C-alpha cells in the first residue's frame, strides 16, 4: 500500500498478520488529536494493532481520567469484533443476539468511539478508540484518525 508503512507479523509458519506500524499509529493519533482540538474537547485516544495490542496512547491535557479505560476498551472492542463499537451496541441490547457481550473479554464498550482500521484489501490492521466527549464527538474524532490512514 503506497504511503503506509506496514509490518508483517509471522507468529507461526504459514500464518501471517498485517498490522499498522508505530509510525502510522502515531500519525493517526495526531490526526485524531487535531480533530479533538478543533472541537475544543480534550480526548483520550488509543491506537491498537491487528492483535489488539496498544501501539499509541494520547491523553490530551484535561482529558477525563475515567475515559482512559473507555478509549482502550473501545479500540479493543473494534478489533475483536470487526466493526465500530457502536454497531456492536445495536445488537447487544436486551433481546438482541449478543445481549450482555460487553461482559466478555475482560470488558468491552458497546457505544460509539471505537472504529476498526482496514487496509485497501479490506484486512483489519488495527483500531482506534476515543473517549472524552459526547459519543458523537468520540466517533467523529475516531473517524478522523481512520481517514488519516
């Protein structure tokens, strides 16, 4: 992919995983921070790799301390279930097909602010999680990071 530095991880012979690099994660977090600054809202921004492991974390000055965990869990949710965290929330309501899923995997977040990052071939290469504003603001900032990819 032109303009994107990718890493290829080879955990076992014959199995490969493509993920974003630290340099890319840092650039995406900067794009998210810029979007948050334009809104005038202090945010916590987490970027994880394709395995769900933290690559970059930005806590803007005066961002809520309680939102640190939310940003991390939103990114984790989006990488474990390849969809925006808010989309998982739509199907996890009472009577939904995955009701109470937020209690799995050490805790998930099922409202907006987590967005998967996919490459040109549609492969998930990471995810971003943002928390600190309204859900709509968190989603817009997360999408700014993804658009910077």
